[in-house]
C-alpha cells in the first residue's frame, strides 16, 4: 500500500479491519465480466490513472462515470465490479436475500466506499417494485439501505449516483481534450504561444471559430494544447468546444468570471409545490401505476402505492410532475379539463369537418355583422340550428366553435356484431395457435377455429374477419413469436436519442471507429493454376464520424485475431493513427488476449455492441452493402445468383465463371476504398468522406502527438503470443512455441537458462518468433527454418490436425514436435492436404509484400520516435501482462516510451 493511502487512512481514522478489506478489494480482480444485454453498449476503458482496463456496462452511464473519476483530482483510485456481497430486505411480506455487485469501489480524499450508477427512470421503477431496497430521503437523495448496512458493518460507505448528475457538456469536452490532457506535454513554439495569448488578451471572450479563421501561424492543435496546459482559459462546463462559434476563450479564469458577472444572467423562476394545484387524497398516475397523495408536509409529500407509503421531497416531486412521470389521474380544474376536451374534439375532427365548421362560423359572424341570410344563401331553419349548437357548446365547453364541428366519426352503431365469446375465442386462436414457433398457416388455424365455433353452436365469422383480427396484433410481437427475435428485429421499436449525451458517431475523426468483417459475394481463382479458391473475407475499419474507410484487409481465412491485427496494422501504416474508441460485435476474434492487449497498450477504448442488433453497427453494415452492390456485383464471378440456387445451371455457376484473382481483386479494392468511395458524395454527409474528414481535422486538430510510428516495434506488438504468453528457455534447444523450438544466440547465456520469458510469433511466417530477454525483444529462428519459412500458422494447424488424426487411426500416441511437422510438410502427402490453403496463403502474401514495401517507405516518412531499435528492440520498464481479456481480470501495464 502506497504512502498516500496510508496517510489518507490515518486522516480518516480508518480501522485495521477496514484497511484489510480495502486492501483485499484493491488486489482482487473484477468479480464479473460485463456484457451487452440487448440495448446497452459495454466495453473497457484503458485508465491511465489506474494502469488497468476499467469495464463499463453502458456507454451513457458507467463510461461517463469513468471519465468523471479519471479526471477528478479528488478521486485517488477506483475499481470496477468489486467483490459481491449479500444484502437482505423484505418485499411484500417476504424475506429476500441475494448477492449484489456494485459498479465501482472508489477511494476519494474524503470518502471511501461502494458506488452504484443507475438512471432515474430505473430507480423510480425499482422504488415502486422494491420499496425496502431502494428509497428516497428528504433531501431527494436515492438510497439503498440494505447495501448501506453491509458497507457500514465493514467501516465503508455506499452511495447511489444517477444519470441526472452527469454533466454532458463537460463529458463531451473532456473526451474532446483527452488526447491533450493525458498525452505528453508538447512544447509550443514561443512565437505561436505569444500570438494566441496576445489575441485572447486583446479580445477577451473571442470565439474559437474566429480564432481559427484568422489563418495565422498557429493551428487548432496549438490552441487545444494551451487550453490543456492552462495557458489560456475557457469554461468547459458552459459550452461545447464543437460549438466553435459559441465557445469563448479568455486569458484566465478571473477574466472569464468578470465578463460573466458583467453580462445579464437569465434567472429562472423557481417552482414550488403550491403552484402544482395538488391536494391530499388526490389520485395520481406514477409510471403507469395508480397512487394516492396521503399528505403534503413542509418538506415532503407522502404517497400511498398499494399498501406501501413513500415519502418524496418537494423538489423531486416537482421535477417528476413537470417531466410527466407523475400525472394527476383526474384533473380538479374544470377549466383545464374542459380545454383538454375541446382540444380532443378538434384533433379528432377530419380536415373536411374542420373546413365545414369554419364555413358555418363564417356565416354566423357575417349574419351577426348585418348580412342577410338570403345573401349568405342559408335557410333560417339551418341558421337557427347552427346558432343552437354554437350556444350549447359555449355553455358546455366555454367554446362555441366546437359545436359547429360535425361528429361523423361518432355517428352510427360502432359496436362489434360478433358476440364477446366468439371474439375471445378468435383472440385465443390467434395468440396461442397462430403465434407460436410452428408458424402454421393462418388458413389452417381458421379452419380449426371454424370447426370449434360450430361445435359450440356459435356463428363463426368469415376468414376475412379472422384475417383482419390477426392484423390488429403488433407486427413485432407476432413475428418474434413465430420466427424469433432476429427475424423480428427489423420491426422492433426504434429508440430516438432525445436526451443530451455524447454523439454516437463522435465529435471528430478517429474518436469512434467500427471494425467488422463480411464474406464478399465473389468467387476467386488462383493466378497460377486457375483453380477455384472460394470467396474472400473483407475486414473494414471505418471512421464513424466521417464514414471514411481507414483501412481494409482481404483474406481467405474466416475472421480471427489475425484479421483484427492486420487491419489495425494497415490503419497505422496509412494514417499513423489508431481509434480512440473501437466498436466491435461479440465475435470471439474481438475478445482474444492479443487484441485486448494491443488496444490497451495504445489507449484504445473497446466498446461491444449488443448481439444480433446490426443497427448498432449500421455504419459498417451499410458500407458492406454498398461495396457489394456498387462494386463486387459488377464483377464476373459474383454470387448474386446463388441466392436462388435451384435455378443455377452449370453455365451460370459463379465457380465456373470466376476469373478474378486475389491479387487483382486486392488492387481494385484498394482503388475502390481509398479513391472511388472516398471521393463520392455521401448522402448523409452531403459531401465526400474525404472532404468531411479533412474539414473536421482543420477545426478539431490533427493531434500529431498521438501518432503511432509504423516500425518493427509496432509490428511486434501486433503479433500474437501463446495461451500462457511465456515459454521456458531450455538449454541448447531454445523456447518452444506451438510445438516448434526457436533459437537465438542471446538465449545461450547461463543466467537466463531455465527462465520463462514472454514470447510472440508471426502467424504469417512460422519460421521466426520473438522473445523478451533482458528488456529486449530479440528475433529467433525455428529449428527447421527452411521448411517453416513463409509457412502460415493456418498451414501448421492444418498439418498438425492431419498428423494427429493419422496417429489416432494408427493407435499411436506420440507427442507432435516441430520435426514431425516439418517432415510432414516436406512429404508428398502434405501437398494433397495443404494445396488449397497454400495457394490461398501464397496469394495473400504477394499483396502482403506490396504492403510491406509501402510500410517500409512510411517508416522513413512517419513520426519520429527516439530510442527505438528495429532488429534488437528495447523496452524499458515493461512487463507484458498475461491477464488482460480474461474473465477473471482486466489488468494491463501501460507501456512507456521505448
């Protein structure tokens, strides 16, 4: 335990037992791994303050809480998903007990304890459902007495935080400035610094828009660096930085406060309970549940919900009342209820009825102004009828106009002709016989219904009536019961974001990016043998804000961690950048140890969208569709026709018409992604993705201090490791990785023999590997270098499976070694087993060599990085972790400068 915490515990007078409890929580791993339940986006945030990845269960709640703690100097430490503990309470006369997991355990300078985050809407519903578990005190603070009791017994505290406490303007501004706040301090040239400070001093309150449009020597990055370094000042709680014309900049805080005090501040009227016109015993509707006001006290209002009494502070009741969460069941104000009835009559009238009412009202006004009925062409009897209806409505509703509206929608007998018994039986057959996984035909259900009506001596309705009744049911509910949730997803209710949160696509390029895979609708052939190789897989990394394709990766292998690593490697090669937040789905390739470690090392927040909810990844899904329809489907050998395979003949089979090779498709895909699509007008943006991207970077900054250099060190960091991540150095043999021994001269040292070292291997060339020895990444060669050279991990895996199966058939149980694999690869038998895979890998490697040549060129032109070695790579104070990405832990060690 560090000195700061020891001093804090002494100041807060924390007992020894409590200190041991805190120490146990600090050392333990998260008690559970968060998941996406269906509507929330979960993930992990690489915390610089904690040096570990912190899980969040919701992008709009827990992630906001993480940012609050990350940048709050009062928060010393915080831990996600701490230990579970038992809570007990009563509900509806029953004793209930279960384990409870809070969201965070927080250590602040003046407070230590558990913390739970929930939306106010959820809390109100929980208060009604479990009044003894959740409650509201007189100050309007939400409480959880059972959890507080457990925390008190441990000498700790417990509190509930709500969504209303989140300052979303501050949240968005912190996320915007995060690169400048957490990154290394950049020295701005004195000339640029003096220019900005002088301008802000001369023109206090100058908007960011005007400052950027001056086109002087400084740029947006310089301004944001100065803001982060407190060289200039802006109130980041007052306005969004992205509202460039409203975001005012001052020389310092004192100057900002002075100008604010000089301006006329709008003072909002304070609402009081007395203005709400409520009274005791008044029935209410609270979240669709009927309640009654028992009494109105000086500080709180007592509400009876069933047999439970709930006390709500005045301020909270006013808030709920004006939000519409609490509504009066009957309105005591006759004028108010009358005006609502008048409004209902007008809103329910058809346009034709309103037009006729307006004509009648015009006639009445004209006659009362002296124009005769003959001139108006209205008979006296009709006129008297209109006057009577006008006066009757005026006395009843206080508005005579509504009496002139023809209520044709209420005329006639609108009662159903069918008996209630027949209607009930019809509903039963539709809900139970028709809406079930059997997906029976409606006509067959009607026949059974018809027969039962006859058996009961009831008059059955026609099939049309039965069909119309089935159509009255919600489409989503009916489809879900007949075909499942996936089939019904298209008709699911769409939820609009009407509350202020962080924008789903971010505020600037690279803030939110999406990564996904799809199998392209085209068959490819080998460039040498013209043998069919099948359909390739495309991986895309897309910037959500500008819709720009940052990188793509084409391969024959199904999605795996290799695809993820390669598409991120390509992104750095092309852009020298990685995303701030990467949105992925629940595929296992996105949850490997290697992938999570890479993201954590480069401070990338990983967000997982809900499963079977493609609308959460609409940015990728739409672009996949566009790529297929506008590009792939125009090539010979595309597989559109295979959607209706029964009509396909040999002549039109895509496998026989395929002429495109992997190399040629990769070249065309490169042009499509980075040139054609990039410069097309995007319907959502109103301009091309490239223009939108470049214009936004001008205002939000290029953030060059976050650039990642594409060099050998980065390539090593994108390589996978074994499940243990370590291998033991065996004297004279080296380290064993995936049944293959690797050796290097630096391993021949008595001090390190027998030690376990961190290792990585190249999945595209199994002849080489890397080991972390004495703070250096050293390059190793395999024992059968010539055989394994340019052999991919996929080939080795296929060969191992084939060897193991042959041994099993022969009844042998021999350990598979690198030598056995090498002999198999050299044999003629392997040519038969691995031929197709070898051709696929060969095609992919040809394009990989092209990318490597471009990458080597970018290394010389990329951002400078001091102290980095290429062949012999040194990392100071680094201990790669084997814990990240597993269920029982989320820890990683932040890598320093190399």
